[in-house]
């Protein structure tokens, strides 16, 4: 659980940083890095960062890809555990 909280917090923070870098026309965080964080369990954090900071919301790779990664992660969790996280 600590891992998931950490990686999702990291994902949200990276989206905030990348948004700030974009506003200031500075070096950007590569999209591959953002998607990699989503793939290793930070998909909810990346999605939350997209919504909170209105960042990468017009890029299909993110608007479709991140929710698909999240759905796949939930499906894998259900497959291996027989229940969804936080369900009673």
C-alpha cells in the first residue's frame, strides 16, 4: 500500500512539475517517463494530475492511454486477488 501511495503521489507531482515547466518554457519531463510512472502503478496519480492541473488533456495518448492502463491494473489486481482494492 505504501508503494502505491508513493508512486501515485510521484505521478501527480510529475504532472504538476511538467505543467509548470511548460508554462515557463523550460526543460520538460518526457512523455515516456510520465507513462512509465503510470505503468508501474501510478496511473491514478497521473490521471489526477491531468485533471487537477489541466495538463496533457488534449493528448489521446494520455486521455485514452492512462485510463486504459488504470483499467488493466485493476483487472490484474482482481485476477490475482479476487476482489478490487478498497472493496468490502
